[in-house]
C-alpha cells in the first residue's frame, strides 16, 4: 500500500486540500496556471494551503511542522516514564501565526494521543485567546460528559489565570474578520461564569516534560 498523500491545490477549479489524486487532478487538469503540491501529512498540507505557493518559507514551515509532528509521536512513549504526569487527563494548546493571525486550538487525550476536539483556523486571533478557549472547551467537554474528576493540562499561565478570573482579559480588537472568535469568547466567558467546575486545571511543566501533547509543533 502506498504512502498516504494530501494534495494542496492553490490555483485550480476549486482550491483546497484533497486526499485522492483523482480529485486533485480533476481540479488542475487543463486549468490555466494551476498550482498544486503533495504533502505527507494533513498538518503540513493545511499550513501550506494557508500560505503562498510562491513563498518557499511557507512550504518549509509546512514540512518542518510535519517533521515535528512525527518527532512528537515517536517521543510519546517518554510520557509513560514520567511518574509526575497524570496520563488520565486532557491536554490543551493553541497556536497562532502572527498577532493577530490565523488561530486554532485543540484538546488531546494524554494517554492515547487521540485528538478530542480541534477548532480553527479562525482569522485574526492570538495565542492567548486560543489557549483560553481550549481550556474552556475542555472543561465544557468534560462537564457535558458528567466527568468532574479528569484533570486538564495547560502550559499557558495566562489562560489558566483567565479561567480562574472567570473571563478573558484579551486586548484583541474586534473586527469583521474575527467575529467568530469573539462569538466563542463571549460563549466561553458566559460558560465559566455560570458553571461550577471541579476538574483540576494543571500546569504542564514543559521544561521538565517536553512539549504538551496537544502542541502544534510550530515553535
């Protein structure tokens, strides 16, 4: 079986990311000035699709992200060797390219590495906002399941502080482009102010343990 590929079409009938060569070929075949490229992971393809096909830096960033992703997967076994880590937990993290810039966040099961939720990319956000929304999303996710004991790891002191203070303190300017982000912020603030959570919010010790399992690998 061949290695799985993800095909980015920047210029074609319908630009996007395709998992099948036949679908990609349909978008570029006979299309004037078509631009496309294959990548080995969805992460790399997503980053590349958001960039400029003529900007080699964006392509290099995508490839580096894929390599970081592989390294992270290969090093997951190290987590089981660190007794201080509670494996029965959710780890959250956010990422943002620029300030403001495309923002996304996700939550990952620490023990299995399975992604539990992933939101974004969303236009014109910040890293702090992403990490705050990730924490609230994880708490709401557990609350909905009736789970009041599973802890949530975050490596963001600011995001943990905003949750403790029951609301964000971001100075991000509201614009037509980031309306969706502010919808999520309003919902998150309202949720944390109206729900009593018992799930522990724990600090991920990056210096001692390495990158948090939900890290996007873009440092």
